[in-house]
C-alpha cells in the first residue's frame, strides 16, 4: 500500500477507452483496516473525463479528519483521536463508459494517510522513501543532558529498537503488531536511562544507527519544541542558548461622549479602550548544532503544529520567523539558529 501525505496533493487517476466520466467514493476512519466495502462514504466526487482520463485529488479532503494535539507526553497505545497524526482511507472508483455506469472497480482498502508532506522535488503523490528510519530525517540527535530522547518508528516496517551506551545495550524495544492505524507510529523513549549514545533501528534485515549526543554545557534554561515533521510524526528539538521574552499588545478604541450639562471633567478620558490584550513572544537561540540539522530546522519552519514546554506547561506556539538561512560549517563555522515564536493564545484569558 502507498502512503498519503495530506499536506501535499495525492492523485487518483482513471483512464479507459471511451471513458466519459468517473465517480470516487472515499471512506476515512480510524481503527483496523477494512477488508470489505462499508458504504456511507464521507465524500462522493464525480468528474467529466477529458481525453478519456479523470484525475481526483483527495489529500485535502482527508486532511480535515486529522487534527492532532500534543499534550506534553508522546502518544502511547492506545493513541486517542486527538493525538493521532494518521488515519485510514478506503476509496472506490466507478467508471462511466460511453456514459453508461459500469460496476464499481475493486476498492482500495487501508491506504495510510499521514499529517505530512513531500517536497516539490519528490514529485506528485510523494512517498518520502522507504528506509528503516522513515519517520525522521536526522541520523544524529542532540538532546539536553538530563532529558530522555524519543524516536518515532513505523510499526509496519520496524521490528526492534535498541538503545545503547558505549556499545552496551541499555534497553530493547520489540515492536508489537499494531493493526489500528492510530497506533502505527510508535514513540520509543529511553525512560529512566539517560546515559545513551546511540539507537539501533532494524526491520529484521537492515539496521540503521542513530547517534545521540547530550548537550552538557547549559548556561541558560533550555527549551524543548515539539513539532509535526514532514513524515507526519511528532519530533522534538532543543533550544539551548539564551532566550528572551517579550509582549506585543493590541487594542480597540472608541470615542465616548463625556459632556454632561455642557461641562466635562478632564479626568474622564474621551478616548476609551473597548478591548485590550497581548501576545507574548520568545526569541529562542539553538546554540551549536551539526550541519545535518539544517533539514530539521527546515521542517520546523514548515510545520503547521508546534508546541513548547514552558514554565511547566505544554502550549502551542507559532513560528514567527518567516525566513531561514541554511548554514554550513565551511562558510559559517559553528552553526546556530535564532527563532522567534509567539504563544498561540492571548495573554489575557478571553475564552468565553
């Protein structure tokens, strides 16, 4: 089965001799994959054929059914609908040949949809590769000294993840069978074992090693961002250097009538505030990262969902920095990034 990355277009193409139109029915659901057509599709689309060809784009429709939220803890089985970044899709095509409706084609069952995307260079209906470690791009992880590390794996391809330190096995995670789509991204954390320097991920044939480096010299309070990467998985990244908090305010004004019996008092303002609120921002500095993290910062900047652990709470933030200059060790020496984020809520509670 292929993958559908809902932030990029995914095309279903139908061609046939004398094809005049086509209909597609789409069912979107969690749980285990269907093996029979269930009916009651969320979407039914029809299109007239051009040159005996019809193309449907379905990813944008599926995206409406994935609305992930991160609560500070990486999801664990059973993953709830509010945490899940994946969903199953079935679709069935009916062709109209010379305007006569044919029996429906064999349905496609259990296409996996991810809250991810592909780059332009990866072409139409991107699949984002099929390596052992296909839920993150970096083979080196930099983490805070006393923090755990969490690695996302695909339970349909990976069989085992082993955390090691200086070659010795610290913990072994054997991947269970996970028929439910929301559980098929598994987040493996070295809970309680902070001294790890590598992780080996295997599919039973191929093994890939991830190097884990601990940042030892935190002069400032480090902050962890969690974002949904291009593969549709939650991923963490640490900002180690100095941060600065600021606040912007916004307001609505009105001009009031302060005249009474032909007089007014100067301590009664004529221009009054109808509403006033603020939005706090953080300027975060990464400190020094390996050049391979350029891709991770790119995905952070492109992410639609980002969270921060701040003052003991996990809250949503928006990346306010709108540009990034990719740095290299040859031209820039030590590589660090500065990122502006805004808290994704008003400072004064106005939820009514």
